[in-house]
C-alpha cells in the first residue's frame, strides 16, 4: 500500500497506517465538530453528512483526498454495515450523493452507513483515466480509518459504482477481499480485470443498458478506451469465481418504463449470488423512472451476504 495519512472532523486517530502517522484537521465548510486533540474517544455518534480527508502520495506528491460519510439521522444500532458509492468519470462525490435521495432514506432508516469517496481528477484509475492514484490502496486506507469506530461492521462491506465507478467496484472485488457484494451500474469488467483471479467470490448485481453509447453491451473497445468483455461474460466470470451454477435462471421484469431481462446464477458457494440485468432501451444511466434501484440493490446485498470475512484476513 502507498504511504497514506488521514484527517477527520470527528476524531483523532494516532496510530500507524502503512508506515505513516495520522494527523487531525477540519474543514471550515464542513458541518462536523472537531474533538479535543488529546481525546481518542468519539464523544457522540456523528449525524448526517460529514467530510473526511485521507492523504495519499501520488507520483511523488501528497494529495489531500476527501471522502464523505453519511450517518443515520437518528441511530438505533451499535453495529452498522457499510456501503461505498463510487461516482462516474468526471463526477464528484458530492453531486453523486446529492442525487441519491433513496440512499439517504435507507441510511436514515438505519440500514447502513454510506461512504462517498472522491476520485482524483474526477476519476478512478483503471489504467487509462486522468488519475494515476492507487485507488485500491486508498480505499483500503478508508476501511482502516473507519475501523476505529466502534459502531461499524467490517464483516459487512459492500460497494455500488456508476460507470467508471462500476469499474472501480469490480477492481476492488478482484484485488481485495474487503467486499461481500458489489453493484456495477452501466458497466462490466474490462478484459484486464476479467483475467484476475479474486481472493474470494462476491455477490454481484450488475446492470447494463441495451442502448448504452459508451460501454458496449457485447464487449469490445469502448469510447472510454477500455477493452471490455461482454456483460454476459463479466457475470459468468464472477459466477465462476463465486462457484455458482453455470446456467442462469432467466426472468423478465419492468423497471419504471423499461423492460428488463434478468439472469441469476444461483446455488453459489457461501450464500453468494450473481445477477446481471439487461435494461431494454436504456442508455448510460442509472435512472429507471420510479423503480427503486438502490433499495433493490440493498435488499439483494442483505439476502446474499456471502460468508463472514475476518478482519485479520484483509
């Protein structure tokens, strides 16, 4: 892992993360509160959206990288699952968060704690993006930082990604074992990622549109300069590593105004499942009218959480 340090609005952590010391700071535009620097205890459960920093050395320079955490408005649990949300290329964590009212409600219903990281140069480094950061190492640093909080469940960590963010969740699942489930929205695995053998299987809720102008449904070279496998091959690849049935069950559904063909690879090892959904007439978008997509994703994660991964295994 690259050398990383972190600063937070609610707590000071004085520990060692990959050989680097942690320092505390706050942002005056942040709605968080800074605790006494001599205190290691969290005085109160954070409420609402909070901004945090986790510095990373990228190409010899220290980048002050930010991420946001959305906590329930009125918490009633002592052990919350975590769901990461990765924005698309050119986007921001704040705008992605602002457009996910459904996710805000899930969090306030005490379903989980949401984390919204900001990609460097507005992107996630899959090989051809503007960012040259080791985003996998940086996300692992966020996990290490939040592990200091007593009310998070590190055995229940999931990730949702849009477009370039979908590539990021596939990459995280292939290169680490911190995730139990992923939801890649309007993208599938690149050819390069498909060749990686993951440390363990995961549950997968993949979504592709038939009219997507950026990510080719049937694979090939894309306008974003990545070579993709097809949506089907990507799901089959995950089904193989999650030790699922090789022949999927098929279902027809309707998401808002869109007909959907869904494919489920079941009978997986350790209570995983792999699904991919082809949304007819949809382009490069995760908006399907009045269909509650993120509730469906969260219900899927809860139903197919896979096995418990010990913290020591990371």
